[in-house]
């Protein structure tokens, strides 16, 4: 897959992994359409990368997602890459949590429902391009969950499985389906959690190599090891992640 001269819609592009993806794709000469729920963050991003297009979208709000789809259908018919990057993670124990219903709904909406709606809603654009791509960002936690974030882990497992299924559905079309499977990355979301993190740049550097080589599934960093352990001994992988 070419890494330049694309028109890329990316969700959650103002910080962390998304920001690094925006930076690297932008510097390669791609047109970037960046979404976030925070207008001030988008405006600050545009100061850094003046040629980007910015669109406010709250992925937890179905009406906002539908408005984004309609805007793309009307104004950005040239989109050939959809990059579902945005995600949130709540760490809590259900027996103690007082706001669990809202947290469950928000995590499912942002991490799973909205990317599925975007894929489905933008297929009319993608299928009209000579070459098109869907990129979904999941997590190594899709393979083996951690105990403090059951909904996050479940949504990333869902992303992993739906990505494979869509790849099967679309394998005879012009649309390729990629997946980025990160390990623990140094972002605002992971502040104070875990050790041995990699930087967003390390992750995106590795993905970019895989992307240009048409390697559809990118197990990044320690996710390679976790997946190997999970295949050899699922019980051992579960024990490691439980701890």
C-alpha cells in the first residue's frame, strides 16, 4: 500500500498514537481529516499542521457520528483511508464503581460502535476509490484481558475479530483491512499504569513499515510475545495478564 497521496480520515488524532499517525502521514504528503470531540485541541493541531482538515465529532454520541458520516459523504468524497484510532479506557472494579452504567455505555460506543458505524457509513466512498484502506487500532489486550478494564478489553477483542471478518468479506474488492495491535504505549491514557512502555513514535514507525509492505496485521512490540505465549499456553498468558 502506498504511504503518500492518500486522503485519510483519522479519529482521535490530537494526542498519543493518533497524533503520531497524523504527523507521519502528513509529512509523507497525505491529506489528513482529523476528528476529535475537543475543538480547542483540533485548532491547536491545525496550527501545527496547517493543511489538515478538522472536524469535531463526539464518538460517544450516535448523532454526532452520523453527522460526521454525512459530512464526509458530502464534502470528502476522495477519502480512501479510514483510520479508526480513537479509544478510551476506564479502570475500575464493578463491585465498587458507582457510575458503571455510563462508563460501560461510553466505552462500548467510542471503542466499538462508532468505528463500526464509520466503516459501514463510509463504504460507499471507499469502494469508489482505485485503492482503499480501513485501519483499525485494537490492543494486545484483545488476546488476553487484564482484570481492571473488562469493557476495554472486550471492545478491543471485538475490534480484532470484526477486522478479520471484514478482511474476509472485502478480500476480493479494492479495500484492504489493516489492524494495529499495540502493546502498552506511553500516552495520557496509560499514565501511571504499567512498565516497559514504548513511545507512539516507536509504534508508528513499525506500523509504517508493515503498511507499505501490505502486512495486514501489525503486532507491535511485546504483543508479538504475548500472542506467542497465548498460542502455546493460554493459561500462562491469562496468569501473566491477571497479575
